C-alpha cells in the first residue's frame, strides 16, 4: 500500500474515531444507556470506536520508512486488536438486532444459538489465537516487517457470514420492524458488506471501520433514537420505549414478566408538593427502583409511564428476581419518603403480570397498565395477577366497561329509592333515587365500582340520562300521585353538571312525563360545583329559574366553600354520614351543632344521611335538623317495595 493511500485510510479511520467517540460520549453523558437495547447499542458503538482506533494506529506505522522493530511489534499488537474487534463487532450487532426486534427469547435456545452464533464466533477467535503460534495468517518476517498471508481472508469470510446472518434476520422479521426500518437496516448491512468487499479486493482502501461508523450513527438517528426513549427528569426509559417493548414482545411471541407500580395519589401529591418537589420525589423513587433491581440481581428494562406509574420488564427466567424486587419496592413504598423538610406517604399499588399467560395481547396489556390500580384489591403488597385473575371481584373490575355496556344495552339498570323522613310532618315526604346494576353474568355490581368506571369511560352520560328519564317516568305516574310523596331527589354527576344541553334534556323529560319542577330535586356535590364553575353555574341558574330546587350532597366530606354554599340556589344541605359517625367526639359535635345552626340561619333545610339507630336520630332532631335518611328507617328499595313501604308507614 502506497503512503498516499495510507494517509487517505488514516483519514477515514480518524473520521470514524471522531464520529463514534462523539456518539458514545453523547450516549453516556445523556444517560441513554439504560435498558438492554441501549446497553447493547452502546457496546456496539464502543467496539467500533476501538476497532477504528486500532486500525488507525496500525496504518500509521505504514507511513514510517525503515520502521524500528519495537514499532513493528506495536503494529503487530494493534493488528491483533483490530482483527479481534472485527470478529466481535457484527456478532454484537446481531445481539442488538435480536433485542430490538423482540426475539431475544429465541437466541436463548442454546442449540440454535450454539450452531448459528457461538460456533462461527468461537472458530474465529480460535483461528486468531492459534496465529500467535503458527503465524499462518499474519506475522513479522525475518526482516522485521509485518506480513499478511492469503489465509487472512478467513477472517473476512466469517465477517461476511455474520453480515448475512443479520440480513436474513432482518428479512425474516421485517413484519416486526416495519417497512422503513427493515429497508434502512438492510441497506446498512449491505453497505458494510460492500465496504468489506472493496477492502478485500483492493489493498488500497480500508473503509470497513468508516462504514461501521456510518452504520452506528444511522441507527442512532433512524432506528434506535435513544433521545426519544428516555425520560431525562426521572432517568428511566419513557412510555415510547415501553410501547416499543410491548409491541415487539407480543409481535414476536416473546414471553415477558411485567411489574407495574402506580401511585394512586400522584395527582394530589403533585398539587400539594409543587412541580419541583414532585419531580424530586419521582427522581428519588426511580433511583430506588433501579438500586433495588440491581440488589435483587435483576436484569430488566425500567420505565416511567407518566402520572406516577412505573413498569419493570424482564424475561421469564427472571420471574423470581422480579418478584423479589417487587416485594422490596412495595415494602419501601409503605414508608414515608423525605423530600426536603417534608415526609410524603405514597398510596401505591404493585402488580406482577406474566405475558402472554395472564394477558394475551398488546391492547389489553396497555389498557391494564393504565388502569390496573382500579382493578386490584386495596392492598399494599405485590399482587400476582395469576393468583387473583379468577376471583369474581377482579373479573368484575376488569370487565367493568363491558358490564356497563351490557347493562345499558340489556337494561340491567334499575332504580332504587331510599325514603326520606320529615321531622316536622312526621312522615316520609320524599326519596333519593339510586341506580343499581344487576348483571346477568356477575349479579349485583356495587355502584362504588361501576359509577367511577362509567365516569372514566364516559358511559356516565348514558347512565345519567337513564336515571333522569326513569325517575321522571315514575314521578309522572299514578303510583307517585297516590304515594303522598312531594318530590324525588336525583343525583347529578360531575360529568352531567358540565353538559351543555343539561337543561334542555331535563326539561324535555319533564314535559314528556308531565312532571312539575317542584316534584324533582337535583343533588350536586361540592366536587361537581368546583370542577367547572362557569358551565355548572350556567346549568344551575337555568334549572333553578325553571323552578327546580337543588340540594348540596355529601356536605362535610370535601373542602367546603361557604361562599359557594351561600351563592348557590340551595334548598337543602345534606350532612354526610361521616359526620354522624363522629357525633360522639366532643369537638366534632361542637362543629356539627354550629354548622346546623349556621345553615338554619341561612334558611337552608338540613337533611342528615346515614342515621342507623334511634340515639343518632334523637340527637340530630334535638339540634334542629329537618329531614332524616338512613337504614334506621329503610335501606334503598326497588320501586314496588318502596311503594309498599310507604303504604305501610305513612
């Protein structure tokens, strides 16, 4: 090789060293090295960096005329390093490719891996090692010059073999990669094959290191894109990375273990701590999760999924390690966490899922990751999904959307009525309408389960329409006119309060069934009022001007805003059962008594919920309450039983 071409090749290698060194530094500084994909990609880049450096150093000695023996030996050493790194660079890329595609579980097949990967690589390394004793590939001759024999082509053939293996893998699993990525990776592999072909066929150009550098940079830009897969604040892989992992695992059929962690009180923590302190909390927790995974001997991909949710993904052979890590994490989350001068308590749920045994498809797993905390029992431990999946409670929680949809379609909903007693009139004058769901598969489903689920899915609007129409149908019936009732209370959800056509909807139902405005009473909560005050106020004003009275429900459970209570057109304020439960606490009784006195002076009627015994009845009668509701008189009853109750007791 002439010195002119040597200089050109040194420049090629120098560019490769500079480019890959910059890429490696960026990956490390920006902490884009977490997770198996990122770790293997970093390893691939480091090998290219060392390969390019070794090639550059060995070429630099060719420029020296009458090179001394010690420099020739140095050249010989760098040649060994070059061929060693050349032999492992593409096998490492193959491992990265398998991990990225999601077929890592396939390379754990020992026989297949031994035949296709380990034997060629082992043969390459053995051939390189034996050259130290035989010199049949390259050596320093008697004139102290470095010499390569024709057998050196064996190295390049094995290099070509691994490139072919990578290309075949890309073609075979192109459906997992997608069209664009398959074409990009295929072209990069072919480019390296062509570069090595030029290097083998011509002694003038040594561009394989440069081609590998282009390959690594192209993958970083087009394929790996580590900057899009990391959450820099928390320091873990982000939801995009999690989504890619889930998709590749299910597409390739790879079994996987997932540990999901979610803080139910994440939103309230963010509000109370402030954004800066909340981010410090997340950073501390993510660091703790990673340390616990390392302590448990767990090789995993760790993700932050936003809104206080984390996920740990590992191979099935790491099941026990993931379970151990989960137990340690769950125990840690039970303890208060110090953030500056504050102690924070987390309301956490931790669940272990085996895919595809527990959850068999991508959409179901992603849905589970977003909502699993609503489906689990309220326990502060690692819940293994397979152990609770067959219980009725979990099935009901998991299929709640379908149960609600079936309930709407098959009219499985039914209105119950709980009578309300008037102290002044000494009889039952009204009732609260309460919706119940009796599913044909699971039987009675608690409103505490289906109402929040309906609010989250949006089905609450259809359920709310059903309630309003069914109650109006009842109030407009002959049965109601003969019952002696004055009105029925209807609960409005938060979602209903902000409906733009709420007034028109209620007005239409009232006209359809001949209901007078004073015959229904709409119950709202402080939460509903504060959610969207502008829209809610408009709806309340329209309905109130039409003559429909309002009650404030669950008073005493939220952050009661007296100004809001004064400004709203409320006829009745309903004291929540939690106040009744605290009536024997002296200080709380002072609060209750004075609250009733204050509301009475504001000309509000007082209804007490949750009265279950005569002693409570008497105490609240004595402080001037107007209405009583609770199990002392009756539980909520179906319409016909409720009418029978009124006939017997009024």
